[in-house]
C-alpha cells in the first residue's frame, strides 16, 4: 500500500504481475509528463523524480507489456528526446477511462460513501499533524 496522504478519499488502480506494479498512478503520471515535455529528463524534473527511477519504471512496464511504452532518441546535435509509442498513449487513455468508470459507477460511489465521517476527521487530524496515512486501493 502507498504511504502518501490523500486529503479526499479516492480510488487507486494498479495492474500487478509477478510481484511488480506494471501500471499504476505513478507510471501513468510519468507517461503523461513524458508526453507533455517530449523528454524523460524534463518529466523527471517536473515530478521531482530521479532519472534512474524513471528508467526503472519504464523498464518494468516494457518488460511486462507487449511493446515499449516510449521511444527515445539520443542527444547531440539533433537533440534527443522521448515520445510515447501508440501503446503508451493507449495505456493513459484506458487507465484514465477506467478510473473515471470506477469513480462514477454506483458501486464506486457506494464504497466512497461507506467511509465513516470519523475516518474523514481522523485523516484530517493526521494531515494537520503531518502524518501520512494509507490510501484506499482498487
């Protein structure tokens, strides 16, 4: 489970294979940042993520998926960069749609509503103290 604090309860979706998270919120955010910037290094700067960690995340996805999620070009006089492959773009689209479906589905709404108000108050108190709490995962 993640140890990040979420002020508002929300779902998190992860696809796990062989004890590794193949697709999850952080990996999708990385792909979106690469698409925005056209660069893994720039995506890392935006996300406050090490370049090595970004490559580890990309490697995990690439090892488990049918095709690479990004293509890169070396630097030099032509200036390097990174672009998403069609699969990388599809992953973002499918992940975001599935998250919207879960959140908007009556069962998703019921699960969110089932949280006690005490839990919300405790989460708020923890946030005020600077404590991190576990998040709800799907």
